[in-house]
């Protein structure tokens, strides 16, 4: 089931729609990352507790995982991957493989410049320098003051995005490996949670732009933001729930109740349309999906996450059809068939259940 875009504007009608949609998606990503800031220090302390005291052998599983992620995510390893793709493309006479090599090299170059620039401009200290819980920024502070963003996470996700576009059948493998590399940076104690999430988000955008023709970079960037925003909000909501035993922000309980209400109404509307009953004006199955997702996020009890979910919905409602026509996995968006109706409803119900049952899963107190 694809989005009902018949009532939505074309990008040719007005650039204002494109900019407004991109701004909403960008706001959603920023809010989702800001929502995780309060978990940076508690999660860092929790990770430290997983290792044995000094003088004893470290946790072998954590040591191996963090070491592998550190080695694979380094620039020289990623450059070697790009060169192998180039050579394989020439040897096998595969234009798509050769193009993937060039595009991953381009992504590597952009990440190198952007990552190093942001690291020194932001000047955030590494977790090993944090002992009191206070995080003071020191722009251009030198070595050790370069935590945000995570270069490993940014580069790994940029390469994964390019490969997902060129080879869509293996996209979940590429993205999964990038996520594992990003997670290893947290478990290694090299970066905070928001360093890796922010780095991965930036890397995805770089990869999407690099994986498409440069003359269409604006459309590619809009497509990248459109695909990034809901995922970033969903991941942030899940982590926030795992780190909080109960809603702690103002009106948290009211948000939970409102989230349940919005989700249930959305599922009813979705089922009504799925059964082919009387159509409801200005209401489509895609709109019901978006509202159901917003309801699940509201059920976390986080005001910032609710605002982020609202931004995602607004971005989808005003996004021009031209942006949706470009897929970040190399396929036309209209050619993809969505999940079956029953599966979607089940996933929404599971998400609603998880928003309450998974509270405080991580002992971050």
C-alpha cells in the first residue's frame, strides 16, 4: 500500500512545500536526538559498569565486539572496501559495482571533511574525560574534545546508505552492520549515545546524496530526510522508554493516555478503509499509518518525542509527490508493496504494548 499523494502538491508547484517538508523532517531528527541527551551520562556509567575493575580481564564479549567495530569502522578499512568495489566492477564488467565504488569514495570524502569540521567546532569531550556528570563544550579544544559526531558511525552509515541504494536486496545487511559499528562505539566508551545517533543520522544523509546523481542533490537530501526522520524518532522513542521506568516529563501521564486514544482511533480508521467500507474524505490508509505511529510515540510519555512525531506527520502531509518518487534503496517508491494490513495492525499493537512493558529495561538510575 503506497501513500495517497493525489491531493499533495508537486515540487514544481512551489519550492515552499519542499522546504517546509524538509524543515519538519529536520526538526523531527533534531528533537529526537535532543531527547536522548539526558541519557548520555547514565548510559556511559552503565557501560562502564559492564567491565570488570582495573586489574582484571575485561568482559571478552564486549572487548571483541568493540574491537571489531573499531577496526571495521576506520577510514582505511572503508577506503579498502571502496577500492575493492572499483576493482570488482572493472574485473566483472559490472557498471553498478563500479559506480558503488566511486560513490562510496565520494561519501568517504564528504564524511572526512564534515566530521572533522563538526568535531572541532562543537568541541565535546570524550566520555573518558567525564567524571562529574557535567559536559562542557570547548570548541577547537584539541585532542579529546572531539566526541560529536562519531566518525565511525557517520562513515559506516554513509557507506551503508550508498550500498543500500545500489544493492537494495542487501540493504538490511548493510544497515545492520553500520548500526553494529555505531553501537560498538558506545560499548567501547569512545562516544556518548547522542554522538553515535547524530553521526549515523548525518552519515545517512551523506550516503543518500552520494548515492544519487549530484545534479539532484536537493531531491536526494529531501528523500534522505523523509526516510531518516521516522526511523530516528522511532529509535529515540524506544531508547527513551528503555531508560525511563515511568514518564517523568510534564503531562507525561496525559500524553500516554492521548497516545493510546490516537492509536486506537487510527487503527479503527485503518480497518474501516482496509475493509473497503464507506470512504472518508481526506483520510487514507497512509494517513492512518502516520497517525498510528504518532500515537505510539506519544504513549512513551515524552513531550519532545510527541513533538518530533508530529513533525514527521506534518512533513509527510506537505511533502511534494516528487520527493516520494525517489527511493533511498534504488527502487521507485510506488513499486514497493507495503506490509499487509493485519501485520501492520499487529505491529502497532506490539509497539503500543512495548511503550509500557519495556519501561526501565536499562538500569540507568
